[in-house]
C-alpha cells in the first residue's frame, strides 16, 4: 500500500468518494468549491456547450475548468472521460463525436456512477459506456482511444505518475489530451498534505505547475500547451480554503497535448526540461531565486579571484574585464535583493528583504565606491544570511 505523507491511497480515495458522494446526492449543499450550472459558467463553459445537458448532470458538476477549450474532439472519435462524475463532459463529448464515435466514462464514486447512468438515459445517449474504476488503472486496452478528457481529477489521484502513464497507454499514436486541473505555484508542505479533507477539496493534492507538466513530458507526450490559467479558488465559499490556495499559488489550468506518432527521445525530453525559462520558473516556485542569486554574486566575486590565482600558480594569465566583472557581481546582488522582496508575498515578512537590500548596498558601495574588503565581505554575509532566512520563512509558510 502506497503511503502519502501520513495517509495511504485508500484513505485518500475514501475521502474523495465521501466528498463527491455528497456532491452527487445533495448538490444544493454549500461546498468549499463551486458546484452546478453556475460553476460551469464560472469555469468557462460557453452557454451553447452546456445547453441540452440534463439538469441532473449539471447540478452535480464540480469541474475546475473547460477542457473543451482545446477543441480537439471530432466526429467519429473514441473518447475516454476520466472522472466523469455526473456526466456533463461525457454528454458533451458524446454529442461532439456523434453516432459514429464512442465515449467511455470512468468514475470511482458509486453514487456518481449511479447518477451518471441515469443522466445518460435521460439524455437518450447511445454511444456511451460507463466504467467503474480510477485513473491509476484504466480498464481499457492499449491504444484504444483517440482523445482523453479529464476535469479536476488528477489532483485527487495519489499516484499521478501512474495515472499519466495509463493515459499515455490507452491513447493511440497521434491521440490528443484535454485536461483541466489544479496546479500550484509553490510546493505543499507535509503538514498540509496530511489533510485528507484538503485533498478532496482539490487543494493539497495538486502539483507545482512545471512538475505537473513534466509528468506528461516524461512519459513521452509532445506539444504540452497550457491554454489558460485562472484563479479557480476565488469562487470558494471557504475563507480558509481561499487563504491556503493563495499561499500555495493554487489556480486552475486548461492543458492540451499530443501522443507522438513515434516515441520521443530521452534527449528531447531533457532538453525541454532544461530550458532556462523552465529552470527559472522552477526556482521561483520553490522560493530559491534569492538564494541562488546571492550564491552567484559571491561566486562571481571570489570564484573569479580564486580562478585567476590558480591560473597564476600554473604560469598562465587570465585578463579580466573589470567593468564586466563588476557589473556581473552587482547584477546578481541587486537581483537577489529583488527576489527576497518578491518572496514576501508568501511568508509576509519584509525583514529578509531589508537585510538583503542592506547587504546588496554594502557590496555595491565596495565595488563602486571606496573599496574595502571588510565592507564587501559584510555585504555578502548579509546577503547570504538574508537568503537563508528567507528560505526558512518560505518553507515554514507553505507548511503551516
């Protein structure tokens, strides 16, 4: 049994089933997330897309976005809806694929499956097959579907890597994916991940943005594109949920991608992961820009000096452009101060930014004014100390 930070997968699935059984049985009950036809419109469904969907399906809608923004479902397609719930997306897909296509709808909550079957009958849809199960083990053969759609589901799944691998497996080569899900700007701390209720409410089971996209890239998906990000939790009735979501940078994302006709090489996958903008975003999401740039400022200063001295011992000379060297050190120090100020949005303390700015000013004074190695060293010490302090506060903020 797989343990997830104090909760095993069965406990998480149990919490999710309980929550969504309530959504199925009593959709008018106030929940901490938007539900029903109003939720459909809030997350971005055009009115014409949901017209004709039975009220029994719409009333228990609990999706987090509009995956159909990808516009990839065509007539005759074989579609799999993962986490179909009461059937809103299933019935829309069934209409889009027409009589020549087919939709498989999978859900693990018995109350939702019962309601889904009833809504399919009410709509008179004959091209839908309902499957009981979950995203970690899809009961379909390899390469059996053209399109996979899912709405607010993978953030509820304990073993996301396995679920993504299953999506890749059941798609035929050239198949497409449309997903709406919750992603985070910052990682979730262990204390919050241990709250099964917050798992069920789509908050702490979510993954940091780039890590989420990497799950799909790593199994071989190509053209992984985010169509839209928006503040889903602004519609939550719970002030506590809104607060936690704000600290973690929680938002909804609508994503599309494609299974290539031929397998992707490991080199192409890693090349995409190591792009500078991806690495910078990862560092920012984990609150590390201030620490990295502070260390870079110290390395640019003393590392270059150490290299010149080492080359001198070897009888080699290394001419240095002092203006470029000074500018590089100054740039890293200033960037570090700004990064520490930016992290204040998470831990709500200006003190690391103030100490870091003081350190940056001391470094700039030593570089551009009257040089004094003691002032320079004090500036670097303040900068590094502030960055470590900021990192501690950042981690504590996302853990409590």
